[in-house]
């Protein structure tokens, strides 16, 4: 569940500035002059392209800006039609891509750049009906005085435990398809106990259904953020886990983190369903009249630790570990009643 479609710009940027979109724990904050070089593979791509984009960030002294999250958004007439994000390496560079499949030609289109939660600026882009997806590159630069917030992508086990928290080792892993975050999270959670089960092993073991409580809803390679190509909830994952010798326990936190803490205290990594865009829930029905809830912007991550301030998660969308403060996490987790699935060996 990875792509962003038709989200109001104000909503996405508000989440970014609050940390709800990134979920990273601030390490250092300081006003710095930062320059970015943004290179687009095509300056006038057609609708349906996946446009490769590289971003390099450097300080005024020429040193790279490493360890910060860069967010790119394709914005048309004030709405975001695609987002991608990644954390800069030691060279200050990230390689990203924006999918224009849900966009349209014409309109006031631009690429917005955020670094560490700070808005750097934007550049126009022309979406066409027949332009090339690559080999027609353009570059633009911007320099701005911003507060750079670096990401803490791991938690120190000793520090967490000495503070009365819990830490369960899990791997980092990046999902291989747009809407495979549930299966990728199972790869992460089972990886805590040895070799993780491949996300592809779950494709034929989880049935399909319009009701995600019964099976996978939609196309796993579809665009993230809508409710047609959507994903799956916790219940249908229990049986496939058992096929590989793992217990899967479904529970609903209902706004109370104690149930999640208890599982983590027992050494059980736990999948959690979080609403990155907040509560946009809508009710739907199966053909027999069974009622269920859908919410655009749902994503699944693996909680592997906590401390007094918040929750540590392994996020398959970017293949990295993140930190959410309790307030942000609880707001997103409670949208689907605190849906969760703890994993342990049989």
C-alpha cells in the first residue's frame, strides 16, 4: 500500500510536518542553508509513466545532508496524485519515482520537495498525452534556510529496555509490489525467528474477497490509497501463517496500547494497520449484506518495540525502521479499531 492518489495537498503536508507521514523520531534539529538538485528523467512525460527522479541535498559548506527523509509529490491543481519518499545516504542522494497513472494531462502540475518535514519548493512539470517517460531530462535547484530533522531509524535495545520499554529484533525489508505491505510485513515478522517467509508465498494462500476481513481486496499491483485496489485485513492471514508453523493472533487495541505492549513484552512482533491520512472511513457491504469498513490510506507496518515516548516499527514501504510518538501512532492505529496481528512460532 504505497502510492498516493488524489489527496488534498493541505492534508498530506500537514501530516508531513506533524511527523505522521514519516513517523521518524527527531535526532537533531537546526536551521541550516540547504541546496537541492532535483533531476527528472523527463520534463514532459505522458500520463501512465513512472518518472525516475534523483535528489541530492547539500549544506552551504558543501557537505552532504545524510540521514534525512526526502518526500516528493506530484501535485496537480492543489491535489497530490503520487508520492514517493526515501532517506538520504552518506552521499546525500536518493533515487525516487513518481507514478503518473492516476494523473491527467494539462492542469497546473508541479513537483513538490520536502526534506525532513520542511518544504523546499516546487518546479513545474508538463504532463502530456504522448511525451517520453525518460531520455528527456531536466534539472532544477533550490536553496533555502530550513530546520533539518534527521531520522532515527533504529532504537538502541539497551536504552529502550533501561527506560522500561521492550525491543524485539526484526529485519528491515522493502515490499516488492505497490500493495503487498501486509505480506511484506509477514516477511519481517517471521524474520524475527529466522529466515522470513517470502511475501510471494502468501499470494496463493490468502483468498480474494471484496471484504478484506475475508480475503485480499483488489489488485496487489494497483495504485495505493484508494479502496478498489486495497489489500487485506488481519483475519485471513492467520491460516497461511499456520501453514509455515507460526501462530497469528488477531486483536483490536481499541485505542489502548496495553494489548500491543503485552505482545511485544512477550517477544512477539506485531503487524499494525495504520491510517496515514487519518479517519476517512466508509462503509461497504458484501452481496449477502455483511457490513465492513474501508479507509483510504491504510498501511501496514511491524511494531517491534516501544518506550515511554512511542513505538518502533519496521516499515516495508521504504525498507527502513521508524519511530512514532504515542499520540501520532494512536491516532492512526485507532481508525480501524487498533487492528493488529501478533506473530510467534508454534
